[in-house]
């Protein structure tokens, strides 16, 4: 099931494409900073009506040549994913002719270990194809707990916080991120604060983040946090939906704005928050 937490794990790479080389460098994978990253359509559906869609798809132009990068969020183990990932890689290699890299992002160490296992197709002991995903998880993404370190790369600090959403040290990570957000442009900081809220999902860390946002005062204080503190959860989440659309540059007609703000169903608002990360028009929220 697609959730806001799942979407945020990979969509941070859509919102902040410059994050890509820095996360690969975490794994000591040599990758140049001076590359151009473009988000491309992730729909892999063929003429035959079988819909296949990866999470995020990036076109990356580097000095050593072009790459097609698949970013997948994986919250739990899924035996069927090996076949799906193999399809994505082979299809995209044939379609674009570029080298294809599969990056899988996990929040749980066990899921990350499973994702790293080779996914084979063919005879036992003599596979036709072996897939080795590049996996980013809490066991290899640094836990950024120092405020000054977080301030040096705030986007990476936000990614660290989301990836370590189930870590026992998440409270320290969130504290460092909250302070670091106060060092950058308020609009950008507010957007990353919202993104962190979504990415933490239904976890203790999300509740900690909400508490931090509603009890502390920061220059960038997110509209969601202000609304949460002043007027309650439902209206705060409605504001968060609209804020994400605005940060993505999606125009919100008055009729849609009024409908979102009138919603008091927090489950529906969670669904709208997921959709707000990917719709191309505000009208699609309720489509």
C-alpha cells in the first residue's frame, strides 16, 4: 500500500535531485558532483495494459556519460519485488540505452539487509541474471546528530532523519535537523519540515517531530506546526496538504482549497497528503 511515509522516502530525490550524488558518496561509490539530474516519468506501462510504475525515475547526465536512476522505497520485505526490479532495469536499459542504477531506500535494518541480497533469475547455481541493488538504510546512512554537521547539508540531514525514523537515536537526529533548518531560507526550511513530517509515517518519531514543531519556536516555523498548535490536527494536516502543493508549484484553485480545508477526516487527509506529493494538478487530489 502506498503511504505518505513510502512516498517521502523516494520523493525527496525528486524535490532535491542534488541529494543523489551525496547519498552515493556515503557508500564510497565514486560519483561526480557536477552532474545534471532531471526527474522523468516513472510510468513503465507497456502497450499491453499492464501497469508497471517505479517510485522515482531520474535522468542523470555526468561527465562520464548518462545514467537512468531508479529510486525505490521499501518499508518491508517483499518477495515479488526482485522480479519487478529486474523488469524495471531491463526495460529502462532497452528504452533509453543508458546504464541503469537501482537505489533502494529502507527505514529498517532488516529490510535493508534483505534488499541487498542478490536477486536471481534462472537456474540454481547458474543464474541468467543477478540484480544487486544499491541500498541506503539506517545501517549505512550516517545518523546526523550534531547541529553544526546538520547545518552543513540540511537536505542530507532531512534524509538522515527520515531514514532513521525507527532508530532509538531519532530524537537527537530530529533535534539536530530542527536547529539546522533554522539556518536556511524559511520557505525551503518549511518545505523540508513538512517533508520530514510525511516521511516519518505513523511512528513514534513522527509524534516527536510534531511535538518539537509545536512546542519550539523557529524562524522557519512550518505552517503545519503553527496550525497544529493553534487549531488542531485536522486543520493542521489540511494546511500541510496545501503547503506541499504550493512548494511543488501546483496552482490551487479556491474550490479545491476550500474543499481541503473543510475536510475533518484525518484518514482522508493522510491520503490527500500522499497524493499532494505526486499530482500534476490540484483537481487530481479528489480524482
